[in-house]
C-alpha cells in the first residue's frame, strides 16, 4: 500500500512546525496596523500574480519570517513530491487505492499521463469530442426529442459533486450561455425539488442528464426514476423515448444500461476523478450544453494554466500553496474554525456552496493516512455569500464578533453587465471591507467623531482581521477554471501537510446505511419491530403516525 510520505515526520515533530509554534507566540498579538506602518511597501510586496490571477495577501497576520517558516513546512512535509505524485498518477487516494487525476481532465491533447501503464489523455479527449458533438447537436436543434421537437430544457439530475459543480458553473457562466435554453438542476431526494423543476416544462422538449459517478446514489436514482415516469407518461409509456430524452454521465456502464439508458448515450469518466473534482469531466456536460464546446475548452484551459502554475512555481510565489498555508496558519495556530469566501460577483453566488464540498469533504478528516488521530485541527468550516449581500447579514460578526474569521475576497476588474455606477460601488465595497477588517477603528478615532463615551465600545472596530484579496480581470470561462483549480490545489496543500487522505469521503457512508435501514421501517404496512435507540424509535413511530394521518386525509 502506498503510504504517504513515509520519510516525513509526524506533523508536530517537524522542525518547521516547532519553529512556527514558537514564532506564533512572538507574532500572535502583532497588529496589521503596526505591520503596515512599519513597512510602507507591504501592500506592494506581499502580492503574487500568476495565470491572470492577482493575490494581495498583505492583510494577513504574517511577517516575512512567518511566510518563510510556512514555506519550510510545506517543503518539509514533502509537498513538492506529493504534487509530482498526484500529477503523475500515483495512487495517492490511499484508502480507496485510486489515482487522483482531475488534472488529466484538462491536460492538452498531446500530453501523456500514465495510469496502470496506459496514457489516459487520449480517452479524456475522446469523451470531450463526443460531448462536443452531442452539445452541438442539442444546441443547434438537430437533436430531436421523441415527438420531433428540439430540446429547449436540460435538467441535470445528480447530487454532491455531480450537482454542485454543474450548478455553480452554470450560474457562474450564465452570461455565456445559450439563452433560449432552460437549465435546471435537481439534487434533493425531497420530491419538491423535482416537482418544482418540471412543473412548467414540456416533456417533449426536455432532456435529462443523469449524472452519477457510481449510478447507485439513492437521491439521484430516485429522481432519475421519477424523471423517467414523468417523461414516459407524456409518450404513452413508450420506452423508445428514453433514448431521446435521457443521457447518462457515469463511470458505471453496467448500472446505466440496467436503468435503461443505451450506453451510446453515456459519457464516461474514470475512478481517478473524485466526485468533487469532476466538474471538468463529463459531469460538466450541462455546462458544455449551456456555454458551448469552445467556451468549455476555455474553461479547461483556465484549469490547466493554474495546474501548471501550481506544479512549477516556487512555493513562496505559488498561489494555491500560499493560500493553503495561510489558511492552515489561522486554522492550526490561531484556532480559527471557519473561513469565509466572499465573491463580489453575483454570478458566483453558488461558488461558496461548491467550495463547501470541495474543502470540507476533502479535508474534514480526523485521522492521518496511516490511521492515527491527527495532531491538530484539519479543514475549516467554509461559508460565504456574494458581496454586497453578506455585508448586510453576517459581516457584523466578522468585524466585531469574538471569533477570528479569515476571509477570501474575490473581485473582478470588469463587470459582465455594465450598469451606471454599479461596478465602482461594488469594487469600493469589497476594498472597503478588507480595509475595515484589517485596520478597524480605535476608541480614540471613535471619540474624535464626537461619539458619547458610553457608546464608544460599541463603535470600536479592533481590526487585525485577516483577508486575502483575489483580483481577476473579468469572470470568463477561463477565469472560473483558474479559480476552481486554485482552491483545489490549496485544499491539496493543506491535506498534504496534515497527512490526511483528501480524496476519500468515508464520513458520508454511515448515514446512507442507516437511511437504507429506516426506509422500509417507514414504508412497511405493519408496525415494524424497531431496534434503534429510544429517540430514533420514537421519531420513526411519530413519522409513521403523521404519514398515516396524511394518507387518511388525502
Ligand atoms: O456525498 C458523497 C458522495 O459520494 C460525493 O462524494 C459525491 O460527489 C456524491 O456522493 C455523488 O455521488 P455520485 O456521483 O456517485 O452519485
């Protein structure tokens, strides 16, 4: 079995970790006001630009020495070797014995990435070519539904990585989408999700993409069956209609055929693509249908540019490495439990939700790869909303609460919809937030404004609240690819230092198993013998009673 970094010492025994622990005691109380006053060039110096992404990390609670030690920690943790191991197809997802090759999904045609003795890049491009051909036919109206009508509506049915990436990308790139087509996304097993998605649609014009890596996921399969019933009921149950209105995206051809979808209408991917790393695989079919093959190619190129930067840039000027290290600095040394991702771009409204799975399913782990309890806190809780909406909701806590909440601000120089002064106001707000968080407002400043003494404490902003500012020219498909890859690799950087498996997700299994046990207990005609704890037993009985009452009423 490939064990991670056998030559690397446990985290707390690494030299750089010990030095960071001592260093933290020296710098923990340093205020950003002081750091900026003492170094007038700080805001120019502590920036990095690569692949068209500009990062200002000067408003972080770090000194040059902190950065040096963090970079040393990455080196000592074997990050360089781990990056090579990932890119070259080693089975670094140890607990599932799989390679981790989302980077191969965006490798250019001529590249070579060998897994189990086979170059996988040609397969990737075969699927991309098939997707492009299919997308062109649907978008042009050449692909006809069962009654001969063109497809006007596309519904992606999937959950987790088979939903969050597609829905985020659709929203993010709506500006580039084919506007005479409707795109919807159904994920929840709650029937309301499906019912609302189809209520105003014509089955004859609706195409379903059943997106599931495994093609066994309860939510997706339940929704897929409801979709087939809904569709076929409009075509007198003729199962020939399935071929015109259903396509599948999966790694599991057998299950796809069992469901009744011809594998000619299936777009494959591979077990070396993790669900939350799959939006640029065939799972992105809905994205390609929305924005077209050329824009999809630009998206992949954006991913690839960031991959190359991550793979080749020295750590001290490597965007994903720096962001990963800064996040770890707050998480492990300052005890920050959360981080906020705050895009000042309405089209990125689902980006924080997407990042929740990417970051929290990847790094929400309590044991190291060799099965030992981790020595420090792992992945932070990620949350966020687009600016400026969040400012009128939870920013109060970020400015004046008792918790340290590091923020990533994301902003774009050019708007996609230029409307009067809106964009200047948007940018002014994001810059102001970062400034306010870092420098705050002292009691003296508040008093000087003539505020009554008793009110002064309420009006003080202590500042010293860290943030990154990510600036990109414009939200294009390529820019989105770069941003997603930036976070993917930042997650990998942190997971490598913690020595955890960032690519498995065993934590979702127990709930699935227990739900499968409870389903028949809720559905059985007779009172089932219940052998759960007293609370679960009682709740099951209550749910059965409520269901019986609603059946009687219906
Ligand atoms: O929630 C667990 C999970 O396995 C995710 O990792 C994955 O993205 C999601 O379920 C969906 O899985 P599938 O694509 O196999 O339906």
